[in-house]
C-alpha cells in the first residue's frame, strides 16, 4: 500500500485527478469506479476543470457506481445515480450510456446485486476505483464486521452513517436504512484502488487502515491485501499515523 500525504483536500483532489488523466491517456475507455459523499468532490472539480480547459479528453471514459440507496427513486436528487450524474457524468461531458450502477429500486434486490457484479465483470472489470472512508472505517457501505470476501449485496446502514448522511436530506427520517454496496471482495477486484481521506475526523480510521491489522472490524484495512492500493491523505487525516 502506498500512502501519500498532501497538504489539503484540494491538493489530494488534484493529485488523484492527474492519476485518472494519466490512466485515460493510456486507456481512453477505462472503467472508473466512483464514490459519493463529500470527500471526492475536489477530485471531480479538478477533472471538470481539466475537461473545460481542454487538457483532458474523457469522452470515452466509462463510469460505475460503488453503491446506491435502496428504495429511493432513481431520479431522487440524493440517489447516488442522480448524484454521480450531476457530479461526474455531466461535468465530464459523458452521457448516461457510459454509466452503470446497481438498481436500488428492484423488487428482487439480491438479483439486482448479482446482476451488477456480472455487469462489472462483463465490462472488463474496474480499472480505477475511488474510495472514501467512513469514520468507522467503512468503504462503500461495508460497515464494520462485513466479510472481506463479500460481493455486492444489501447492507443496513449504522445509525452513525445515517446521521453522517443526514446532511444531504431535509431530515434524518428521510435517510434510507438500506443500501446496495459493492462488497469488499468486489472492490478488491478493481485494478487500482485509490482512497482519499481528508480532515481530522478520519484520522483514527486512516491509522487503523494503514497501520492496524487486516480486520473485518475496519473494512478499509482490506486495502492492505491489494497489490495496487494508494491512500491519499491530507495532513489532518494523517495526524495519527506513526
Ligand atoms: C459513498 C461511500 C462511502 C463514503 C464515506 C465517506 O459512495 O462509498 O463509503 O465514501 O461514507 O463519506 P464522506 O466523504 O462524505 O465523508
């Protein structure tokens, strides 16, 4: 695992956007796995700037989701489908046809999860998966005690994660209780994992991810098992590293 400490979130975003641009110049139709939440926004801003200035042609990139709320209509502004369309797909000049995600409205939820795992492998696998990290060490929505071999499946959000996500909704009562998330085993199949963590609130989770034992109690620690994992942290998030 490679750990890169940057001064702040903006620098982390710029660094990761450069890595994505380098990938797209080698492989223009690379499949990029994207996360939602606040952390990756500086990456998406930097990529959009590159596209606007003409220094990046992302027109053949393919985008896939890491996770999705269960039961939220796909066109709800806070569904992860809508969020990724707004934050990534449209700013990069792509269309919905270059974008895939799990169906959080399917009646057969497990069928939708299995279909998504199949779709990812039929698409040739994820070339670069962006990850954030929860204060409890979750990646995707694999909360503590998730199997390190897990596949895409339905998970129940912890109350902490629902509270953390309530800022995107009018009230916590509107935050769904369930999500579909790529499993840890699914995530580990991506060719390159890039986790960005910023702010003091992530410092303990980062320390356990990077320096602790590999444990289902800290799902992000599974990155230690991956041959090409990069953890980019700002100084605040790095503050508990030894
Ligand atoms: C979202 C996701 C989550 C977030 C994590 C951190 O798609 O997979 O694991 O990355 O909850 O969220 P923020 O960045 O909002 O602190």
